[in-house]
C-alpha cells in the first residue's frame, strides 16, 4: 500500500488515499520518493487548464531512490538515486531528430495509460504527466528517471526535475543570455527564483525581478536580483528607467498571463528577447499591432521545459549546486506533507511564497 494525493476528477478536491502499485514491468522502474515539488502546472492540471485523464495522482517534480526494476532495464538499478523526468524523449520522432528533445511527440504518452489502482475499490488511476510524484512511491518508464549526480541532497534534488531545469534552460538555451546583458524576470515563484539564479550564474546584470507581492523582494534578491519592481501600471516604464531608458536585453515571463507577457515584451529594448515560460489558458490572448512588431524588432519565444535536454543539463547544474553557486534550498519556502498540497495551491493563487516541497 502506498499513500497518495488523488485527484478524483478535474476541479475536484484532492484526497489522500491508499493506492496499489504493480511490480515494474518490462522497461519500468519503481521509485520511493524522497520529495516532490508542488508546481503551478499541477494546479493547471487539477483545474483543467492542462489536459490530464482522471482520476489521477498528480506531481511531476520529484526525486527518490529506485527500489526495483523490471526486465530489460539496464541504465539504473535498485538503490540508485534518481530525479524524475516528466518529459522523457523517445529519440525517434521528428523533433528528437532535430535535436529538440523538449518537443518530443511521445514524451507525454505515459500520462494516458493507467499505472495503479485505488486500494478501496480497484478503480484505475492515471499518472499525472506520466510520473505521479504526489505519492510515497511511483512506477515510471526507465527513461523517465535520471541518475542524480553525487553531492546533491536527495530531498532538494526534486526541484531539479522541473523548476530548476526550466529556469536554467530559459536563460541558457531559450534566451541565451550573455554576460553583461540585462534581464527582467516576471514572477518570483519556484521557476522565477530558479531563473534569477541562472541569470546570476550567466553573469547578467542588472537583473530585475518583477512580482505582484512585495514580500517576494527578499527571496528575489537572495536569488540574484539586483532590482525589484512591484508589478502594476507602469512596470515597463520603471524597467526602462533602470536600464538607461532602453529596456532590458532579455525578459523571462514565468506567470502565463496575457498582460504579463505583453508587459515583459514591452520592457525589452529594441531588438530585445522575451521568453515565455509561464503556462496560460486559451483565454489568455496577447495582442500586438503590426507597426510595433516591425519598429521594435523584438523576439517573442515560447519555452518548453527550458528547451532543455535533461541528460545533458542535469550534470552541469549539479556542478553549480556542489560549488554553492546554485542554492536549491533557496527556492523552498514551505516543506509540507501530502495533506499540505491544497494549501500550497491556494498560496500559488494568492502569489505567496516560492516552492512548496513535499517531504516524505
């Protein structure tokens, strides 16, 4: 028996329940979770903004220890420390052939196949984003785990599975920030704080954090922000004032709202680059007029999972963690149990805190 936070249906409250996990089959591994982060994408899955079959066990940002492996698994063994990879690439599709594994056409396949059952009635459960990390243990495809490099604490390593890879990749792969460039980061939640740290490591400056909550300033400055701007009317103008009247070279939007995306774009200089990391709903329509697109010559890009190749990027980030340059613990403002997930969702909606981390 395994305790898990179960989503009975879209928009239904989570409930803690016992579930039955099968033994890992061919190409599968079983993982005992040490910790799981509560990501805004989990909230979006629970309320239907993102599609997920239900009933389901959500959670995709996790780390733990392999307890068993199925036939044909050779890359990991029982006892290995691993990070869950919620977007494992197949290596064979069109996008993988273009060396864009973050766009893999088959990365989400596991989310559509039941993986466990409710102990109470035997009904089938789906794994949220294919990983189902809101549980004490999970069973996932072997290519959905990444070996955790030595020297990284297992509990905090859960953050590497989404927030850190996304923030790191947004800076180093999508926006390709160069030393000395100015950067604005919109939203100082878990991903935003990771983005600020990545910008600092890239040698950016000034680094401007933007958030609706004044309480986020201390967190943002600790992560690397040199300036903090309270989001609201006049945000773009204030950022231009901080950058000699030009605007920042790069803006990274970590909120997923139409008005924030528009403001982020407007706060960049002519020729500036805006990377959109936040996931918004279909109703969030962003508008531009043709003349400004021509005149400003700016670039607006979407960013999936930081445009990262986790197998390549995880060892690099781990090196920065070991050196002390990247502080995983600085992203976490609450350490909770499974029962604390609803409160973590409420905090996200209210714009409070950084990452909530479920510790098992």
